[in-house]
C-alpha cells in the first residue's frame, strides 16, 4: 500500500498532500487529460459519468474489486461492500471495480456512510442506485450506470486496497483521482507532481488564449502563436 492509504481516517495528511489536492481541484479534468497525453501517461477513464455532487473534487484512491454473477450465486455475507465504505476517510475517494456490470454496489446508505466519514466521493465501474438520496446528500458519485438491481446475492468483494481496473485504467491505492462534470481522471501517485505542473502550464496558456480572444484576436492566429488550442 502507499503512504496515502496507510494513514487512517481523521489522522490528517501532510502539507504536501493538501497542496496536491488544492492544485488538482484548480484544474479541469480536460486540462489534466491533455497533460497526461503530453507526458505519455494513462489516466483518462472512459465510460463513466458523474451523477451527483457539485464542483470539482480530488482525493486519494481507496480501491475495492468485486466479482458479479447471476442472482443467488453468492451469500449475503459475500456482499461485504461495507468494509470498503467503512475504510474511506477524509480526502479519499472509493474506486470500485465491478467489471462494468449493470448491478448496483452503492446506494443511499453507502453514500451516507462515506459522507459521514468525510470521504470526497466514489467512482464505480458498474452500477449505483438511490441516486435521489445520494444527490440530496451532495455526495459526489461517478459510475458507469444507474440501476435499481441490487448487488446482494449477485456480487462478492474480492479485494480491498489492491490495484483495480476502473474505466479502462489501472488505479492503485493512493493515486490522485479528480472528478468534474466532464470526466474522471486517475493520476499515478508517482507522477502527480509532474502531471500537475504540466497541467498548470497548459492552464496558463488557456488563460492567455482567452485574454487575447477578448482583445479581438482570431482563434487561428492565437493558436498558431501559442501553439495551443
């Protein structure tokens, strides 16, 4: 596990962690995606959409892998998703790998649990339900789908805090996850500083581009001058 994951909920984080989160929250997922492209790094999740929560959020990944099968394949006790919900603390985001199935692993009570623990949000490569309750809580959720179909009897937890695949991206505990209305990004922990610095440079170019547009210059001319669009 990474150092991020070893810290317990409520124990506080280092100043460096807080700075990384603040920098990530200031950057659009599209800008971070461009930085990942520029650096030749993965991290842009596909097929996931944000269904609740407002504003851009960032947090360190806690991971849960699940296996799905036809109803009745697993006992109620196998649906031990509560261990994952109970493990997520402040400045952390649960990342659940369900293999993209249209089965819910997360509903209103799960979102309430994580909200009370101060979690930043959840990302599910699979289904979630009770979206009205989750929205009332203001909890940030991104998932592949929404469905009323319960995971009880259909899903079992395979692992916690091990690498998972979510939205086609390998996410390791401690990776920096960013969610906004455009999409979901997972920045590899070891590359976070490099990715954010690159994204901040791109963001500065965006701002310069915008200022020159407002000054009356053409899009084509600015793009050629800044080699940026």
